[in-house]
């Protein structure tokens, strides 16, 4: 497959501290440390990529981020909730691209998704969260709200761009189209463990084009 651009991975904040100087006197309700949050989320992604879900512990994440474990637990009740937010941040870096046509827009989105789902931390997080969510409806709702539903904007944006360009193609059901695209990428890469190479991508785009008449 042609090279794809990976989303930014949220560079770890160096030497992040639990609280800002003098924060010990902060009254309840003050905003929490953005630096600590950034360091924790970055550390979670790094350790997922290095060790996988089972070997990654909350204590290791706190140590890598340079914060106390109690700091992490004040923000996230457990590993699953932490990983949801760490991966949601990665997915939020995906942005729509006006590539000139519905087909080209779809190709750009698919290449971005392939790049993201090819990352070790994304694969480890998805497989583990899928298993955990099957037993925890609250976690499943968080995955849907923070990761899946927020990315539907990619197809909604493509529909809006197509209309602005005056294309005759009309994406009548952006939500379903997103499910088809995301589901195909996940099925191919994570479930089947096969590469989504250039040949497969061309066939998939042809199928989408026939469905959308573009």
C-alpha cells in the first residue's frame, strides 16, 4: 500500500508534574493540570504499544508520566477508562480533507483510518476494549460516545464538502457510510489480520463508488 501519514501521537510532556507550584493550597474545583493529563495519556499510548493491554498497568503509566498513582486515579477510575480517553485523543486528531471529490474524500479518510488502526497501541486498545465492553455497558457507551460517534463527523464533513462543490453525488446516509468504511477497515486489519493494501483499497473504493454513483 502507498505510504500513509500517521496521525500525531501526542508527544509526552517531559517532566510533567502532578500539580503546579503552590497547587497544594488550591481549593476544590480548580481545573486539573493539563500537563499531567497530557503526560498520562501519552504514557498510556506508549505502554500499550510497547507491552500490550495485559502487561500495561496503571502504576507503570503513572511512573512513565512522572505523576503519583493517586493523581491518575483522581482522573480515571481504572485502566479501561484511561485507555478510552487516550485513544479518543488520537482519533480526534483525524480531520476531514477536501480532496476534490466524494471518492477522493473517501480515499483520504480510509488512508487515515488505516494508518491509525495499523498502530500497535490502537490495535491493542481496540481488541481489549471490545472484550471489556461486552461485559460493561457503561464502558461500551463511553467507547461509542468518545471514539466512534465523534468520528462520524468525517463523513458528514465529506457530504457537506460534496454539496459545496456542487457534486451530483449525494451522501444520503453519512452514518451508515461511516459504519461501512470503519467496519471494513477494522474487519480487514484487526479481525482478519490482513493488510489493507493498494489493491484492496482500489476494490473497496470501486464498491463505494458504485453504491454512491461516483
